[in-house]
C-alpha cells in the first residue's frame, strides 16, 4: 500500500459519490492525513441492499483522522451543488481538491436504452462533472494544491467501446473531455486529470450484481485510493493526464499488486475502455484486406459427429439461428468446455445464417468463454443466468465484454426452445 505523507493535512477535498465504494475509499485515504472531506452524495437513509450513507461515511472519516461535512447532493441539481460548495467554504475556508466520482451506468445498445436512462447518464456523468467543477474552480484557483480528478477512462476511440453501449460511452467520455478542456483552460492554476482502474474494482454495487464470489475476480477500492493520493502529491504542472491506477503505482515503486487483490493470484476481470490485446484488433483489421486464397486456407474443416448434452444443445441453438439473429449480434463466440462431452465449440453469429460446431471457428473469436459442460447446458437452458455464472466464477470470459453481455439477451430468446 502507498504510505501517507501528510500532503493533504488541513486541505479540503470535495468528493461526489463519497458515501460508499471508490469515493469513500479516496476520502478515507485523505482523512489519514488529517484532511477535511466534503461528502457530496445522494444517500441519506440506509439501504439494506446498498449500505452506506453520507452520515456513516462521515463517521468513518472522523475515525480515520479527518474532518467530515456530509452534504446531500444530487449532481443533476445545480443548486444542490452550489449549496454544498458554499457550506464547504464556510466550514473549511476553501476547496483544494475536487474528485468527480459520481456516475451512472447502463450497458445497453442504442435501441435498448430508454430516454430516461440516457438523460440520467448524461446528466450525472458529463453535466454533473462539468457543473461541480464549475462551482469549485473559483476556490481551487486560490489553492496551493489545486487538483481536479475525474474517475473516467482514457479517450479510446476504438469502435468496440461504442458499439454495444453508445450512450454510456458518450456520457463517460464526456467526463474525460472535461479533463482535456479544463486542463488546458486552467493550465498553471489547477491540475486536471483522469483516473481509471485496469481491473474490475469490488464495491457494494458489484456485490448486488454478482453475489458472493465476485470479489475473487476484483481488486479492492484501496488501489484507486492509493493512485488518487499519488496524483494529489504532484504539482499543478502534472495536468491533462489519463492515468491507469496500476501504471502510476508502479512509478511509486509498487510492483506486488496482490496486496490489492481479494484473492491473490486469481485471474482478474479487465475494466472497460482499455485495449489489453491490441494485436487481436490489428489481426481483425488485416483480415479485411486478406486475399481470397488466404481466406480459403482458413475455411472450417468438416464437423466431427458429436453426441451428448452439449452437442444436443448446439443442435437446438443452430435451429434457432437466423439472418436476423446474426445481424443483431455480429460476433463469434468460442466455448472452452471442461468435463464430459467437453472440448472446444463455437457459435458463429457473423456468417450468413449463423453456424455452430465443434472445434475452432474459421475467423478469430470475439469472445472466449470457459466453463464446465454442466454449467454450459444449464446456462443455455435458462437454469443458470450468464451474469451470475460470470460473477460467481463459474464462467470465465476473455475478449469483448460488451459482446459477452449481449449473448445473455440472445440466450433468453433461445430458452423457450431449449
């Protein structure tokens, strides 16, 4: 873990969404220095499914050595932001650091995203970040520390990050574009940066989605808190950067990241917006320019006759396929199955009419799923939800996570036939 240096002693840190999770972790890290923490979040009453309120967070911050000011703030409401900033200045005399952490998410395609959900993501992520920054900037400009940190990703324009959840990506990238613009606008006065995790981070919200066991594939919120603290230690000249948590902590001399893992050595889920396998993307692009003769060399060999529950499942899946299903999905899935009737199988939802089979597909798979044959049959028959299989560790996924999520909807349509 990154040690505290006292850098933030007496400083005022304004954090949106700080009642739980990543926001609270950053607050507690700063509190150990003796910082003043403004908890700007919506939750004022306990929720049994999502523990933590602005008041319980305040108690933890005080216990850690900081001073806390809990403020009920919905970042969609400009007046609530202004009121919280006013209270912070009256109580602590100014604002030294702003953390724009509040965010809304919906990993849905364009036609599946209701207007209300679009408005929520745009208003919380992009507009909320802009308005909170605007309200704090006059006071940040007077600070010797003067940092704005947005919890948002690098501006990766790979279309794969837009295709499956366009509205969410636009809203999240809006936060990153605030970094791009404000860093230049306030250069020399305020450091403006973005921070993003390399892997999934375990929070109460993640528990709600995945249930018990999901934490083994995540890192603790402490890694984000340490990375944020590392940024706050830097001068105002360190600005306009899109930082990945692991990278900046390596620069701090940390090389054993098992200290941040719930289950050291266990495979971790990669986060969105980071291209972990650029070679795959290059190969995909190159395949569009390949000569016909080369494509023919990669043609699928005649399928081997198979029997058993897995083979029967794939036969039923094949009967379900259509040009409409292929058009709506546009992905190739590879299944690495262990146990009886296991082996490597594929579901091709790119070729005309779609196809299934035993062995490798003729083109590189977009998603690789590893699981037991029993769980595979349960998943395709509707007895095991893919999300729960993934979150509980029964299903391992490599590749395009958006397309993996998209398969679940298709399975729901298939279940009537299976």
